[in-house]
C-alpha cells in the first residue's frame, strides 16, 4: 500500500520538478527570446523607415538648397546654380522651380498699374528695314590716336584719350558747327578705344560680332557675377539676336570654375545662350569703370548692330527682346504691308471689354476721351513706334543728380571728396536740380486724374534700349567721356549730358516699375570694393596715399579746372529714401 501510494506521489513530484525545469530551459527561452526577436524586427523596420525618410528629406533639402542658390547671396551656393544642369532641369520638370512672371497683368498695368504693356506674340512684329533718320547728326568720326606726351604722370596710352577742357566744351556745341539746312553732317570727337588703350577683342570674336544686327548685351567684370539665362525667349528672337556677355580674364576664369562653358567648332565660348566675349587688357584700374565700356560704348564694340539691349550682369531677362523693341502697339503683317490699328481704337475697345468683364457700368467713369487718351498721349513706345532711339528706366528714388550723389557718398560708392568735386563742376556749368513740372499719375476708382512725363535726371542704368543712330551714338560717346573724365558713377553724368544737348537728343525714360517687370534681379557673388571708394578726404590721396588714386580714369578730377569752383553754392539735398 505504501509503495503504491508513494509511487504516484513521487511521480507527481518528479513531474512537478521536471515541469519547472522544462519551463526554465526550453519554455523559458521561448517566452523570453520570442518577444525580443519581435522587438528587434520591429525596431529594425522602424529604423529603416526612419532612415529612409531622413534620407529623402536630406535629398529634398539639398535640392531645395540647389534651387534657392539661384537667389542666394552666398558665393558658394550661387556658384552651383546652373540652369543647364540635369538637376535643375529635373526640378523644373517636376514644377519645383518657380517661373518668373510679370508682376501685373496688362489690364491692371494699363488701367492703374505699371507692368510693361507689351504685345504677346513676337512672331507678328514687323521690323523696320531702315534706321530712324537723324535730323541733326548725319555722321560721326572718332579720334583714334593722339600725339602722346610723356610728362611723367602717365607712361602708357589712355583708353579715353587726353581730352582737354576746351575739347570737352566744344563736343557739346552742336549748333555752332551745324552746316547745310541746320544738319551736322560730320562730327569728330573722343569716344574711347584710343590705339593701344586696352579693351581689345580677339579676331575670332570680331569676326563673330560682325554679323550681329540685333544684340542683347551684358557684362561681367572682376568675377562679380555669373551668367543668368534669359527666359521666355521666342525661337524667332533666338535666331535674330546675338546674346553677348563681355568679360575680363578674371571673370572668364571664375565662370569656367562655376558653370559649364562649352566651346563650339570655331573656338567660341558659350554659357547657354550667351556668347562670352573676352576683352583683353582692361583699360582701367577700377572694375566699375571697366564695366562702363561695353555698357555705354556698345556701338563701338559692335559697330554692325542696329538695335541693342543692355542689361547688367546681375539681371535675368524674362521678356522676349523683340517685345521690348516693339512696345505696346502690335504691328500686323498682311502681305508686304504693315497695318497698325490706331492706338486709341485699340485702347477704347480694350478698356470697354475690361470694364464689362469687371461688371462695371460706364456711368462710373468719364468718357473715353477724358479718361484714357491723355494717358496714351503720355506713354510712347520704347523705340521705333514713336521714333525713339534711346530708352532707359528712371531711378526708383532719385530725380536729381545731387540726390543721387548724396546717396553714393552715404553708401561709399566712390571717394566722397571726388563726388563732391564732380558735382561742383556740374553746378558751376549751370546744372540745376531737377524739379517736378507736372503732377504725378494718380489712379482712383478707375479714373486717371493727371499725367506726367516720368522723366528725371537720374536713370536706373541697369537697362538701356537703343537704336544705333548717329545721334544716339553721339549721346553715348559724350556720356562715356564724362564717366572717363570724372567718377565711374554713370548715373551722375547721364542727366548732365541730357542737359547739355537739350532738345537735340530725344529719348524715352520709362517708369521704374516697368523696369521691374522686365527682369529678375540676382545678387552679386560678392560686393564691389576698391580702396578709393572708402576715401573720406583728399588728404588721404596725397603723398604716400596717392597709390589709392586711379591712374587711368577720373583724371579730370586731378586736372586744374578752368573756373573758380570756390564760388559754387551747392543746392540743398532732400533725402527722398532711407535706402539711398
């Protein structure tokens, strides 16, 4: 009995003893290891997913940096921006790259705004076959060589020549040398490009530009910018225009390091649509002054050009260049005839449609004659539609050159005492401060109340649209001679040359807000700087400090002036903008 009763107990005890052991070994491992495996597997999957998301965000961030670099002021980021690159093209295809657009529609600009009112189809524009005839100047000849006298101050030829004060004065006196029928058939003057003065093109580039009748031109000097590709360019304009960028050696090397430069079979160098034109032997010490050579003397660099559009190197053109030349009234072709609907008929129908589309009633505005015709009478086209040969935007803030000079001093754009001397000479020679002669345009409840000519003495020099006639070229030469003789701040000299030529030179100065609708402004890769810009008084330029002076430009500021400048009383300056 005892044996039978003890056996089941011992078996039960053994089973109990074995069961915990099994649980501690096999079952225990299963119960502990299995959840850990699940945790590891889930953790690994999560880790992979998080890493993938981070990696995708990192790629997106890099791509966004790449797109942002087009607007960046940081030299490294701006350098990697290449619109011809595959990354940029892919982003553009995916819609990540914003498209430049006009800031206002044509309707709002004509009615109460300021976006450029241009035609929409460059293919329908009719180009005049002949140049606009000049009423005064028929032919210009240029002084190319002078008898060089080494007086110890200059041991090399000067690009702008050694123009004396008397020669400068004679260059403005058109009336005194007019001949037959009050027309000046021949006029000889300084206009840069003196023999061995610098700014030479290679024979390859000279041969290429000879075929250029229509030119879009820009310039990059001292490595301050990289080329920005124009957008919205029609196939017709691509075939019609030469897109040329003049560069110096330093800028060419900088461009090659930061964007793709291709070479064609003839040896020409290209960045996208732009042909790079190297100007060897920069004629000036100051990079700003070197940049004025292609900007102002376009007709000398490209003598075969009939029309040109200059844009600064920091600008990106977003309007077809043909639409800039043919502004506002679209010319229609019919066989060999050109039919141009009268502007008032087009305008009346346009505004009637505009008012109806906005649900407006005619009794809310005046008649068409009172409302719109004065506006159109004051808004000529840029060039050939109104026989203009020169168009430039007015400055955003300043109207008087004395205001602009004050702003240049505050922003240290050139030596302050030399700017003062420059303005004293102009004041001595009768240059008055600009004043408002007409009221400004105001728009209220679809009613244009008053009009003005939009002109001032200070341009926004980043955009110049020209037909290269003799008179237009004469103005450019006189403007350049002032920049060569005084400070490289060409905005200070523009109004003075206009003043000296008077009614002989007709041009169109369009509103600054139109200028803002033509281009996208990019920052420089770095800021301009030179020693002379920081000079505060003439004492710093004397003695050992004379090495800070320019040796080939602005020499008129160091040549005794034939007049008593101590008698000059400068006009008071009203600062119209905090931005300067």
